[in-house]
C-alpha cells in the first residue's frame, strides 16, 4: 500500500503514467516485430507457391503415332537398335502441318516436342508389342519452351529476338491449341524421373532416393550413439574437468559450420577409408557427425528434465542404477530424445554444404538402387536447378523447394505426434 506521505504518493502517481507508456511502447514493438515476421513469411510462401505451383502440371502434345512395321520390324521382328523413335515422333507432328516442307521450317517444328517423346514411344512398344503395325493416339511431352508459353511464362508480345520461340513456332502452337492437340496434365515425371538436361524430363526421384538412403544411415548411427553418449555423460560419468571439457566440445560442435563436417568426410571417409564419392553411404556418415551433437544435447536435456523424485523413489525400493536408468528415467525422457532426433534429421535433410564437399553435386541421371550407388540429395538438386540457365528450371526449383519444405513439415509433425504417443505424465 502506498504511504500517506504526500510527497512520496505524488512521486509514485507521477511515475505511473510513464510506466504505462513504456509498457504500451514495448508491447507495440513486440506486436510490430511479430507482424513483420508474419508478413515476410507469408510473402515467402506466396512467392514460392506462385512460382512453383505450375511445375506440377506439364504440357503434352497429342499425336497419332504410327508403329509401322517397316520402321520398327524390317525383318519381321521388333528391332530396337534399328528403329528411330525420334523420327517417328517428328513424322507424326509433321502430319499435322503438311504445308511445312522446307528444311529450316521442319527443324523449327521438330523443336516443339521434347526429346523424351522418342523414349516414350520406345517404352510403349516394348511394353505392348501388339501395337506393331497400328496407329495409336499418344500424348508425348512438349518442349520446355512450349510449356513455358502455355503457362504464360514467356511473353509473346516482346520482339522475336528476345524470346526463345519464333513467330512461326508460336503460330504452330496456337494451331495445336485450337484443335485440342495441346493438353496440360499432372507432371508425373517430376516425381518418377531422375535428373535431366531437358527441363521437361527432369525429376527429383533420384534426389529423393539419395536423401532417403542418407537419412536412414544417419538415424541408424546418430540416434543410438547420441542417446548412449547422453546417458553416460548425464548419469554415469564422473563430474570432473574431463567431463566438463567433453561437454564444452559437444556444445561447440553443434555450432560448427556444416561445411567443416564435409571437409572431415572428404578427408576421412573418402581419401583415407576409400568410400566412393557421391555415394549415400558417405553422405549418411557425414550427416551423422553433423547431427550427433544436436541429438546428444537434446537427449541430455530430456534426461535432466526427469524429476529427481522418480530416481529417489526407485532407489528407495532397492533398484540398481541401471534399473533406475532403463526402467524409469529413459521411458520418461524418450519423448524429448525422439523430438531432438527428428529435429536433427530435419536439419540433415536440409543440408547441402557438406554434401557438396563429398561430390554429391555431380549430374546424376540414374536413380540410386543402393547406398553405394552415385546419388545426389534434394537440397543439392535444388542448387543444381537454380544454377541452370533454362527458364523452365526456375519453376522446377520452386517446386522442389515446396516438396522439401513439405517433408520438413511432415518430419516436425511426426515429432509432435510421436512425443504425444510415448509421453508419460507424472
């Protein structure tokens, strides 16, 4: 209660207004900072989705493909080495424009379909040999520039020397649109294909499999080792200078730039041990070293959070230290340990700098089938596409970022769900 002294009361009342104003200003600054953060977050996602959403659709050209026997089976049997599937696709396109006769015009017309059209026709006849001698309507991928024009990413009103499509090519595209030969479908190739020099054929499956193999290796190594190290340091290690030195170094390793772990992996796993470059095995080992300090710190914090009364009650009932640890402390600390492990995996999934140092930046078309095959990772794939000059790779870069953020969101959601599943209350 305020004293009855008039001078003291007056000073307190005079300061109340200033204190309220300071509180209002402080709260206003906090609210403004929050709103600015939300604004930039919304702007980031809006820009990302606006640029990348179109990559989930792809433009296809509907053509009448003739599987002529003289072109595919000159000896009576299908001859894949003799057949020119690209020529079959180009011939089918030229039948739509019989007025195109000059060599230059035919060359420009052929650029409207992707080189993947020939591969698609080849796979169709391999899977269905009964197509031989028939004419079938097929939808083959259009060239990247055609796809960009259909999606509105190429301005047809700029001068011809400033755009990748000529006036004649745009006229042909408009004719194909008019007769319904150009259709947009879900871009399945983005998810089932490996990387490619052609944007319309490029996919993230190789990068996804590389990231999957690396994360499996990382969680298999980092979590057991990190949990065991946390248990020993927190429950069994003698508290002395050596324990303090180890703790300081673990905290420092958690703040080391990730590229340093890439240099370590290059020196130890590749140059000394001899693990092949660009293999998910070496990537997983490097990411294990990267996430190990994070998992140890999170696991130790979870063990510390277990109330001492749990240990005291167990000791009071005659339990040994090992029994107390494994029957009481670990079950209660497991939710926090799993959360730390998944957060560490999320960090590993988004890392690219250490992977660049161990050669996972190479252009790799084939999808890896094992942990020793050459591979890349999703963040590195994004880096490669972002560095490509073709305009169509820009939208695929944004789409790959959306997919990466989706995986990160799922991993953090899994951490929350797993924590609630195994959490015990006391």
